[in-house]
C-alpha cells in the first residue's frame, strides 16, 4: 500500500512538471507572436512610407519626362528651322562660289604637276626647301587663297628662271661607295651638275647629288673640270646632256677600249700580240729601208767613190774589183752575187708581214666561231629568255673579228708600202749595175776594134 501510494505521488509530480513546461512553451509562443506582429506592423509602416516616396519620385520623373518631351519638340522645331537656313546658305554659297570650284580643281592639278616637276628637277638640289612648300600646296583641300596661288606662281617662275642659269653652291655629295663629303657644285640649268671633273646625278628619292659610278671619257670630264675652274664671264666649252642625264647614263655604260679588248678574251689577246709583233717588224723594216735609201741617195751623188755601207756602193766595189776581167758574164755574175745578197737583206721580213696580215683575220674568224659556240651553249642551257647570257659570246665573236681586221689591214698596207720601196731600191741598184756592165761592154768592144 505504501509502495503504490508512493508511485502515485511520483506520477503526480511528473505530470505537474510537464504542465509547467507546456505553460512556458505557450507563453514563449505567445510572446513570439506578439513580437512578430509588432515587427510586421513596423514593416507595414515603412512600406507605406516608401510607397509615398515612390509616388513622389514617380511624379518627379513624369514631370522630367514631360519637360524633356517639351524640349525635344522645341529642338525639333529649331532643327527644322536650322535645316532650312543651312539649305538656303548652302545654295547661296554654291552660287557665290561659282567658278571657284573649277579654280580649285585647276589649282590642285597644277600644284600636282609642279610637284612632280620640282621633285625630279636638279635645281631642287640647290633649293631643297621648295619641296615642302609645293607639297603643302598640292595637298590643300580648300579653295586656294591669293597668297597660295602667288606662291605656286613664284615656284614655277623660279624653275623657269633657274633653268637658264649656271650657278655654284655648296652642298653634300655622295660617292658611289656611300661616303659623303661637302663640295662646291656647279649646276648647268636643269641639265647637269658637276664638281671638279666629276659628273653628278640627282637622286630625287634621297634628295642628294651622287657621283656617277662610271665617269664618261676624259675629253668630257676635262670640259667639266674646265667649267668648275672657270670664273667670271669667261666662255668655257662644256659637254651638256640635253636629255637631263639619260644620254649621259647610256654613254657611261658603253665599254671603254680596255673593256672592249677584254671582251675578246684569249683569242683577242693573241690577235693583238700578233699585231704588235707585226708592227715592230714594220717599224724595223721602215727604219732599215730609210737608212739604206738615204745612203744610196748619198752614193748616187758621189759615183766616183764607192762606199760599202749601202748596196749600191757594195755593187760598185764588186764591179771595180772585177773590172780588169774581159768576160762580161763573169762580171755580171759577180755583180749579181752582191746584188742578190743585198736584195735579200732589203726584202727581209716582208714575207713575215704578209703572213701575219693573212693570219690575223683567220684568228678573228677563230674567235668568232669560239664566241658563237659559247653563245649556243648558253642558249642550250638557259634558253633565250635573258639576252645578257648570250652577250659574252656575241661580244667575243664580234670583237675578235674587228681586232683581226684592225691588225690585218694596216699590216697589209705596210707590206705593200715596204714592197714598193724595196722594188724602188732594187730598180736603182739594177739600173746602175746594168749601166756599168754596158759601159764595160763598150770598152771591150772598143779594145777589140
């Protein structure tokens, strides 16, 4: 009984504790609901306040939009008015401009043509600042002013005036190697520019004067040196290129005499050596025959005293040595022996000159054939697309032919001249010998009578 009662008391205590927890939970929930309700009420109040502000802002925006639309309408009206005014002013401007548009086009064209002329003119090397001036005029995009037109007119007049002047000025000159130096340049109109004895070329791209890589012949460069050294109004001869450098450029490209000889290669050198040998023989024979002729003329003037320094004197000595003989055949043979010996000496070398004169054109023909063989080989290997590949063989073919003729013609003329002089000397000796033999025959006939 006691135990059961005790257990009932325990249950009662437990139930009472559970009831307190629920009461506390209820109270907490109630408090939370009150707090949430207060919070929501506060949020509603803030929202209502914000809604009022949004309405005020909306009203302000709508007012601003209305003001902008009003401004738009006002600006549209102003824009339309300005368009009408602009169209009216443009029409008036076009009407007032009139021929100025055509003037602008003509000015631009003239400025462009003048720019090209000044750009390549050798006068620009003396007045380099005018390139910038004409460039500004040629690139203008507005109707030119009177000052600009006057400037273009002045540049054109300067070109015309300087084209007839010979002037000197100091400027920088560039060598073909790229080295530059300052020198006094003499300009002859728009044609040529020189410094000392060197011709110059105007490089329009670099705006500088450049020495020609190859100068013309000495007679032309001598005229340049004479002009450079002249002063005052002294007249000086000068080789002017009227094509403004084109003819001079072609002239300096033509090969010199030494280069022509080199084009003949081995055969050409052999022909020239042959010609030199022949020339030496000719000179030696001419000198020898001149000496013999002079001594024989001296002997003819003094026939009473024979000299052994000439063929005629030696023939006379042979006659006097055999004069005591009464056999004309023996005397004639003695004289012929001396005469033939001297004539052989006189005619010495003539056959060699004839042979050289005959061999020279044959060697030229050999060079021609050799050059043509080289040309055909170049055509076989590379075709005919590039003529420069065939130029070497053709040059050798032509040059050797010319060299052969140049050597052969003088040698042939000299051979004929020497043969003529030899025959003349032989005739004099023969006539004198025949006269002496005839005189001896008369003496023998007189003695027999």
